[in-house]
C-alpha cells in the first residue's frame, strides 16, 4: 500500500513539474509576443507624432548606458542596446511570471480573468522601478516625464494583459488536453 502512495506522489510531482516547465515556456512566449505587440504600437505612435519609430529603443539604450556610466562602465548607447535590452527584459519577465503562477498555489491561473488581472498587476508593479530611470538618468523635464510615463504605463498595461491572456490560455489548454 505504501508503494501505491509513493507512486501517486511521484506521478503528481512529475505532473506539477510538467506544468511548471510549460509555465516557463508559455511565459517566454508570452513575454516575446507582448513585447512585439507593444513595440509595433509604440513605433506606429511615434511615427504618427512625426518622431523616429525607433525612439523608444533609443531611450532604453541611452538610459542603460547612463546607468552603467554611474558605475564607471562605458557602454555604447542608442537603439541597438535598447532593442536588445527590451527583448531580454520582456523574455525574462515573461519567464518569471510563468514560473510564479505555476509554483504558487494562490496565484494559479484558473481563469482568464485572473490571468489578465495578475498579468496587469505584475507588469505595472515590476515595471515601475524601470520606468522611473529614464527621467532621472536622462534628466527629463517634469512635462516630458508626465507625458512619457503615462504612455509607458499604458503600453506596459497592454503588455501585462497580453502576458496574462497567453499564459492563461496556454495553461488552460494544457489542463484540457490532460483531461481529454
């Protein structure tokens, strides 16, 4: 009888491990998809305002270079650095979200609504420290800061919604396939 319980425990552990791995993969996919979507929207918005489409990446790159310079590290600023960092951060934050919602029972995504809510909350909280860096490091005026922070908060809200939808949908599909 004891062997039966151990087998059941191992099977449940393996199933949880599979869900966790799926959460990591879904988080990476969701982070990438959400980053692409908000980048396309941002580039379109900037073009409509008569600004260069890659201006958002320039801000990220210039901010990162300014941050590193505080520690005496010289890094080339601009669009290439901003592009790489934006996608690395998007992937990393997506993976972290996928890991957290599959490892913490209270955060398990058992509905699309919960996924969207947690994705939105997670993104807005985690991105605040990142979003305050450009105004400080690049020495923006108060009006520039207000305008751009509002835009960035909206863009990150969209990122969080997409993250929550993709991860929720993927985990729900995995559960339905196991039941079927």
